[in-house]
C-alpha cells in the first residue's frame, strides 16, 4: 500500500504588505533587497502585487522544476509577461506554450546557430571597432548609454545588415529605455492603475506604437535592399555592377533573412513581434552586462591585467578577429561573473496551469509563480560571498558547486534562444574596448543597482585614455 500524500505546508507570507497595493510599494522602492530577503522565509513565499497573490520560489532546485521537469504545469505568463506583451507582442519570448511557440522557435533557431552567427562575426567586429574608436579620449562618458548604443548598432548590423538608415538606430536608442521603464511600472502596479487614462500610461502606449512603426520600416528596408534587382543585391547597376554582387548582397542580408523568408508562415505582425523581442534582448541585457563589466574591471586592476595579457597573447598587435573568441576563456569568465552578480533579470513569472504542490506548498491553479535569477545568483549557499566580484569562481574545478543556480538565460524549452549571439556580442565588445583603449577609469560615484527590466546602474561615468597607466 502506498504511503498517504502529506498535507501541504502553509505557505509563509512576506511581511510588509499594505492594504490594496500589497507589496507593490516594496517592489517599487527597494526591489532587490526585498526579493533577496524572501529566502529567509522559506523555499516558496507568498507576496501580493495589488490584491493578487504571487508565489516567489527561492530554492533554485524548485525553479528548475518550474522551468524544466514540470514545465507543462507552469506556462509562460503572469504580470511580468503580460506587461512585456504590450510591446513585445507574441514574440518567441512571450508567446504562450503551444504549437505556435514551437513553430516560431524552430523557424528562428537557424538564426542563432554558431555557424550562422559566424557569418556575421567579422561585420560585428568591424562595427564595434568603428564605434569604440570614435570616442574622444579623456572625456567623461555615460557608459550605460554607450554600451546600449554599441550593442544596438552591432545587433542591427548582425540582424538587418550594414545599410539600415541611421535615423532608425537613433530612434531605437531613444525609445527603448523609456519603454523598459514603462514596462516594469506595469509589472509592479495594480492592474486598475495601469488601465487608467493617465499621462504615463498614454505615453507608454504611444512609445510602443512608435517602436512598431520603426520595426516595420526596418523590415521593409531589409526586404527592399535584398530583393533581386535592387542596388544592394546587384552591387550597383549597368556596367558598374560587380560580378560577385549576388554573393556580396547575400552576405550583407543579416541574420533576419531567415525570418523574412518565412513571412508567409509568420505574417507581418509576427515578424514585428520577433524583431522587437530580439531588439529588447540585444539592448537591455547585453548593454547592462557590459556596463557593469567595465565598472568591475576598472575597480579590479588584477582582473584588468589578466584580461589584457590574455588578449595580447591571442591577438598580439593586430585587431580582434571573430575566430579569436574561443581562445579568450578568462574574458568569458569575467563576463559570466558580471552576469551572475547583476542578474541580469531580477523577476520572471509563470502561471500555474493546475493546482500543484511545490516544495510542500500548495500553489493554486491560475496563480503567478515568481522566480528571480538575481536572487538565486546571490544565494551564499551556492555563491559564497555573493557580493564579491570573483571571475575565478567560474573555473572548471569550482563551477560544479554552482550548478543549477545560474539561471540568467533561463532553462528548459523556454531557455533564451539568443544565448549564443549574446556571448559573441559580449566578448567582441569587451575585447575591442580593451584593445582600443589602454586605460579607463570611473569618474562618477559608485553606481547603485536599479531594477527596471534588467538590473542596470543608476549612473555610471567613465573616461577612456589612449595612454597606458603609469
């Protein structure tokens, strides 16, 4: 005879909830201390966002169950994704767990194969070197803005090709930070507030509409310049056409060509959704990681020295090449530690498809389940001294102790489809900054982590110098 199923354990509720708004004020005012504090109350902790309860998973093993072993019971949804869908639509990151997601992911997967990314690798290196080399020396710069600009420019070259109109890049750069702020506002505030015709709500809707219009322009331009008979595809016109023009046009078409070819299956609206999803990931997560990485390098001379020595041993005096990336393992560990320390995402949600017992606690059907990469990656049980920046914690003989708790790219069938691309872009940009600028230093106060969609620095200014340190 089988043993009786034990009764569910009462789920602890986080202290500090207020009438009507629940824990929304804590999430708005001090989200990172609040989310990391929940581990002290149990492996599953109940909070309220407005009147709606949510269940925060603080044990990475239980998060793995949500994402991998019992993923069918925890569908993509909840307030976080409801807010993201306002501007991402039903892109591969937000679309429901059904046949549509599976079809779209399969259509997009070839874009992010290592071989396909490698075809755009040298174009990405050239773009980054041009951008970084244009910075004036010894002038304070907003590093977070710079990293967003570089990641956006590199993304556009890789995905849409090298000839996108300049005004599109400028508008993308201006719109995305404000859209991200509006999105997290929708996550943490009660739904009845975000539905009111308030100026902030209207402004958010207007920015999202403008973003969609820009994406449509980028798609149309991409189709026009790569169509047979166009100047870009033909390499010119008449007697001046290059005999290798067709091949040159194909190389310049970018990774998005994969989806353009599938427009009949996806439809224009879906193409927009996928492009916006890629754009949001490229700017927000990659730019944030690079800003924090440069900040930590500037404060750790031994780390900077090892990075420069590794780069010099691989490249000598020549510029970086795409094929060099696999020979820079320490640079990758430095980037991974920046991702670990700063999140990059701090709150992600799922919706419970049926009543489930999670860690001994009953979570009812329809409830939001919250998991936090930031929380897991600051758990001292897996990452001793978690506030210390230590790239060596990712050495092979130490990394086994962290297994299962590094979840920056998610896991399971909804794991980030662009992880390969992200690592390539991160490594190219970091290596190029180090090559172009022998010295850089922080000129502002130490930045404070600010939880928006990602965990970004609230303010970070640096100067870049062409002369090495004394």
